[in-house]
C-alpha cells in the first residue's frame, strides 16, 4: 500500500469477495484514505475508479493516484451517482464494486469535522461541507420531528426525552458544539457500565440525516446492479443495523436463493429473475484478532454477491428497488 493508505475493516475478506482480475475495472465507491483501492491495485493488474463525496479525501488521494501510473481515477461525487459519474468517464460496465459505509477514520479523528462525541468541535457532520449541518437540524427542527429522526436513524428508544432536552437547551442558546450536544444527551440518557456512550445513537441519527446516508445507499446498490458485468462482484461493509438490513434485503430479494415460484404456482414474493448470487448466506464478521486491534471493527458486517446475467431489476417499489 502507499504510505497514505490505511487498512480498512475486513480488508482481506472484502478483497477475497471482489477477487480482482487483470484487466478488470473496479469501483471503490467510498475511497476515504484509499485502503481498499490500494489493496485492489496490488492484487491484480486492473484499474480502479475511486469515488468520494468528501473533498478532503479526493485531495489526499492525489499522491496515491500519481503512484498508480494511470490505473487509478479519482472522482469527486456520491457513490449513489456512480452510474452517471462513470458514464461521463466513458465506463459502462465494471468488474466489481466495494462500499465501506459510514464515516472514515480521518473524519472521526478530526474534531473540526464534528462527527465525534469524544472530541469537542463544531456541530457539523457534513461529508461534503455543504448543505444543512447537524447544528441546523438540532436548532430548527420541531421537537416531534427531532424525536422521530433520532428514533428512526439512531434506533434510540429514549428519543422523545432527548428531543425535549434539546429543545429546552436551545431555547436558552443555540447548540453549536459536539461537546454541548453530547452532554445534553448524557444528562437524560443513563449510561451503562461497559456499554456504548449514551450519545452514540443520537450522533449516528444526525449524521445519517445530514448526509442522507440511507437514501445514498439505496441509490448506490441499484447503480452497482446496473453497472456490474455478469460475474462481477459487489462487496459492502456496514457498521450499523439500518445499513446492514438495507444491504441484506436488497441482495436477498435479488438472489438466486429467494423464492421465485413457478409457472404453475407463483411464489408470494415473485418478481424479476435473480440478478445476484450470494457469496455467503450470512454476513461475514471480523476475526477476534481484528476486533481486539480495532474497536471500530466490532460492529462491521460484510455482505457480498456475484452478478448474474439477468437484467437489473426495474425501479419499482413493489420489488423493493431504489
């Protein structure tokens, strides 16, 4: 790997799922600091198109791109738009797509980005540094909407209590710092010995909402389905249950293991022909050694599948597509 690249979670397992081949074109839809990209380029004489919505990640990748001698193309944008982004680059089909969801380590480690409740910084959380920030949501949403957001995206059962505390606090002064937000949440959510920080779920919910992460995932999965050639591989690493359920359901519906029915007795599920073959029926989890060395790995889940030769599913809510 290049000096700037870091090793992401489940790297060996993701690389095994992608199985890079000479001459293939691979999409690293969440470039970050280039860990997956470096591993793919080292595994085969192939090409990688790396996408990231964070301008800092694209800027940091310039050294890696130069060292790749034409085999790495960096594109600023969202992976949900990968089909149109690649079309502009003259690419219609790819051999593999890798997605490492959520925030990157540099984003979490930089207090000024506002993603972490462990360090005080501006309450931002915008991956693209554009649009509404977490502070905007916390200080302007009505109490009921704020509670619903925290419950839906954070799966926080005490969301109404938290929203009430936030509205009460912002009436005195706007909430502008991550430290302020974390302390308000901790004041109304009891902590448990050995458990996660009480602010974890609220921060997750705001980050997902600010960056439309679940909508982006829906669009990205559908785009990958359209881009992958028969035999191409999709590998997705998720870090919380909302993401993982989305990936699981997308692949389950489209896999050759899902009920298809017959001409004589159609199954209740029905739908178009299978477009994916699951590489593993269950999500792949990190080893005990990786979890011990990297706490962030503990919640990681990898799901992977191989593209079949059936057409991509239509954009139709009946079949659960994006």
